[in-house]
C-alpha cells in the first residue's frame, strides 16, 4: 500500500529549496530561500529530525529535475544521489513542472506550465487529466512562446489554465488563446505537490537508476534545445 510508505521529496530547481515528507498518509514540508552556500543535505537531515524519522526509514527519495536554475538542478541531483547511495534507497524523478501543475488543480481542464528561460525563450509543458492523475501531453520543451501557443491553438474547444510564470506573458497568451485563464502570479515548484506523480510512478515501478539521474537541461551554451527526455 502506497499510503504506508515514507517518501522524501526534494526540489531545488527554483529560488526555493523545497522538501517534503510523506509519512504513512501525512505530508509535511519545508520551503526556504535557496541561498548561496546553504548546505542542502544539512537542511534535509534537520527536516527529517523535526519529523522524527531517520533516513534509513525512508522508502523512496523523489527529486524534481527541473527545468530551472542550472546551479539549483545540479545541487538537487547531487544531494539526492548522496542520500540514496548513503542509505541504499531507490529514487523516483520527474520534471519540476508536475509540482507546478498540481498546484493549479481544475479537473477536466488542461494545465500549461510556462517558465521564462530568458533570451526570448520559454520552457513549456502541457498536462491533461487521466482519471486522478495529470499526464504529460508532450515532452518539456524550450522555444519561442508564440510557436508553442500556435500549436496549442489547434486544440479546438480547450479551455486551458496557464501557470508557472505565465502571467509575464498574459497579453500574448490571451491574444492567441482568448479562452485561456492565466494564474496572476509566479507559481514555483513545491516538493509536496510531487506526491501524486510519485504515487503513479511507484505504482508503475518507474524507478530512476542513479547512473541515469541527471538534471533536465534544455539549454546549451549556444541557446539551442538539448536532447529531450521523457520525465
């Protein structure tokens, strides 16, 4: 039974250091500013102490891979690998966009996550409901916002919810997709909202091998799209 598991969640892909613990049906979380020099491993260990649980009692470690801050994503992967190796625990990984999408829960409506990638580009993801879970409709991408919106406009009759940093591009979104609703503030990845996707992956036995665990890099130094992965 998944409700009997202890799952540790971590996401450092944004300006927030977010951790959560699902402990036999209850979820507790901590969200801090991801300050330079902050010891993420020490924060996690102190959080577990506050939750009165030891690392060896954790059943799974779940990591948000990004996209987002290059440095933040690297730190998250390094910490998750270190904890998993030290305690011999399996890892579940996913795009950080899942934890953004699950904060905008309107069942029956597709959810679109947009993040400002700078240099005139955006990161984007599109999610739709399948019973009680959100499923990715296409791989996380990096590109021109107008091109992505044009693709979405071909989905007839869809009333979409835009979240993440979509409010920065509200005028463009409403011009191309007038039926869309745009969340009017930034929505950051928060670890506790990874729970539903983690439960789905555990149910389907989708474990990430540690030698395959790496950040979801979409940028290259020349600002072109890097290979995409199914996360």
